[in-house]
């Protein structure tokens, strides 16, 4: 069962950047990739529960602000120590200029 | 200005295997939220941007200077003329290796990740720091900076053992200990403290690299025996010791004598202004408050970050002497009075340090 929630407007996140989105006691990170697509992952790093939205987006990578652990935000794949556990990713859709994520996925 | 620390009474057990590890977790000092100066996200994004240019330039200069000074040192071997070349070679190897280890370990020096990884591996070898062990230990140092029982990189504990610090000017304890640890890893063993911060799946890498390094050192040793000269070891191995003094001179200024068990890097790190040669060797880690508060900012943007947060930080130290005239008397007094430490003063323009989020004190 899907549960689509509105996270932000398409213009809210600059290209190659990330934004934090909190909903119902959970926290997510929503990304705008350099090729104009949107993605969403869990908001906290799998290493030490730090908000990834304070990190740096480079191409398809989000780098965690605490210990520079890296993830591919399209797949959630951890790219090396100290980020060793993959991030959970969520489907994203754009409708009427708004970014929605399926938080039930 | 006074501020709280959450330190346990003396004698304090600094071991990661001791009771203060658990205490730090229980009272909220471990994995805590640390104070950060306010920087608008667009400016922060600018400062975090990576590029290959500065680190490529600096690495080419560094490797070129290593080849030149090492080559001339070897050429003049057996005469006094070799001495100045080996002094510079040693600093570039034993101390320059330390800062390259550090920056490339963070993955911020270069934008291209394989370049960070390649320089990291070389620098780890030069400083005899197992790449996996030290990546994890340094992560912990950033999570729990100078939190007793949690931080594996507290280099002088209270009361300080000053003789050790003096011997380590030339790596006399530190480097043989690192070689011994290398042999221990090569035989497949970790201490309980190391197991505390290195996840199981990472451990085979520790052992593999240690075995490769052991083979390299054996080859150097064999070359020395074959040639009947220590020249090969002067080029590979011994510079970790005779070139360590600059690393110690810079490294001791980072946290020594400052507060333990606080959650604000303005109170337990020093930022200092130093000469351009030392900044090159040290890759700008003299901006140490800035580095700890925002480890995502590459070394070459730290001077800009420094300007950005200057009004929110204690005044920087002007030169090594300004640091050491504070550090030396503090350490001397801590021999008898381990409770004593330097309380950094925040300027009137700074936001106050937040209260510690803990229930238990003393
Ligand atoms: S908290 Fe993200 S890499 Fe450590």
C-alpha cells in the first residue's frame, strides 16, 4: 500500500542539493540531482544518525556531514567506511509542481 | 566566563575498555549533538565544495619535494651535506604524511575519491597508521572529541606523562609501538578497545594491509643488510621517526591542556596562525576549531571558514609560541593538579556554550 505525502515544491531544492523533510515523527532527505531528477532517502545517516540534509551532494552522492560517509542517494548504496549500511530509499513522483514521496515503500 | 564539564573525578580511566566509556554513554556525552556556529546553508554549501585543483598542486609539490630531497640526501650520503636534505625529507614524510593521512581520510582534499584513497594509503604507510584502524579511530575522535573513555585519540592524558611527549618528538615511543601494532595486526589480532570501534566486516582489511607493510619493511631491512648501510631505512621507515617533530609540534596544539568532556569545539580545540611552510606541511589544520565544527570543509577553504565564524570563537593564537606558552605551564601544573585545564574565553560577540544535556555530574 502506497502512502504518498507532499514533501516540497520542485523549486524548493536547488540542483545538486538536498533538503530535510520531517513527517509524522520520521525524517527524510529529498534530493535534486544535477540531471534534474528528484530522489528521497531516510534522513539519518546509517552510521550515527546524523541528518544527511546538512551534508553535501556531489553528482549522485550524498556525503554525510559528520564523518564524510558517502551514499548513492539513487540506490541508497553505502560507498565506504564509516558508511557501511545502505540507506533506505523511497519512490518519488512529481505532480502539479510538487514533490511527493511514498513513505510506505 | 565559566562553563561546565562533565568529567569524572580523578584518577580518570581513559581506556575505551574502562568504565568511563559506559558512563559517557549513560550521561549523554557519547554520540552527542555538538555546538555549531550559525552559517547560512548557501554559504556552507559554497565552503564545502570540492575541487581537485589545490590538492593536486600540493600533492605534486609534496611528492616532487620528497623525490628531490630524498634523492639529494642519498646522493650526499656519507657526508654532512646529506643532513639538511634528510631534515626536510623527514618532515615531508613523517609530518607531511600525517596531514595527508588526515585530510584524505576525511575524503575532502580531492573531489575525485580515488585520489583521496590513493594519497591516504601512501600517507598511512608513511605514518605507520593502519588505514582501516585509523579511519575508524578518527571517526570516533570526531564523534566524541576529547570525551574520556570514548576518544581513542587523546594523546596526553591527565596527569600528563611529559617524558613520553618529549620522547615522541622523534617518534621514539610512538613509531616502534605502531610497528608493533602492525605486527599484531599482521598476525590477525585486535585489542578489545579496537574491537569497540571497528566493525567485524572491516577487520580483514586491517590484517591484509598489515601483512603487505610487513613485507615492505622486511624488504627494506634486507636491502640494509645487503648494502651494509642504513640508507634504505633512512628513505623508508626511519623518517616516520626523525621527521615526526613537526607533526608533534603542530599536533600537540590541537587539544592539549584544554577542557575534557564538553560538547563545544570552541572549548577543546585551538586555532592558531602559523607560517606558510608549516601550513603547507600541516595542510591548514591549524584552523582546528573550524575543522572539528565543520569537517566537510576542505583544507583549502578553512581560512574562509575561519573568517566566517571568527566572531563566534575564542581569539586565535598568534604562532606556535603563543600556544606553547600556555601549554607547557598547564601540563607542568597538571602533573600535580590534574583538575586544572585552560578555560577558553568566548568573546562578547559569540553565542554562549549551551548547557550540557546531562543529569549526572562529577
Ligand atoms: S554519521 Fe554519517 S558517516 Fe558517520
